[in-house]
């Protein structure tokens, strides 16, 4: 998957019509750390969440 800061890679995976809002609350410190990590690695927060979810699914299969 190609990852960019603008999130264009995410948009190519799913049309805007297909996107749904995912709402949940996290501590302020988690949000800040998550956002900083994404920026430092040049990926969008959506892509970071997707990558983490995929890794979690792979790990739990074992």
C-alpha cells in the first residue's frame, strides 16, 4: 500500500461514497501521540489505524 501524508492512498482504496464515520473516544494523550506518530512517519491517521488493525488481525490468528 502506498502511504502519503495527504491520505490519497486511502481514497484510492475506497470511494468517498463508501466511507463511513468511525466514532470513539480516546484519552487526549493517546490522540496526541497517535497523531504525532502518524506525522513523523508521513502517513495519515486513517492509514495508521488500518495498518494497526491489519497487524492485530494477523497476530490474533496465531
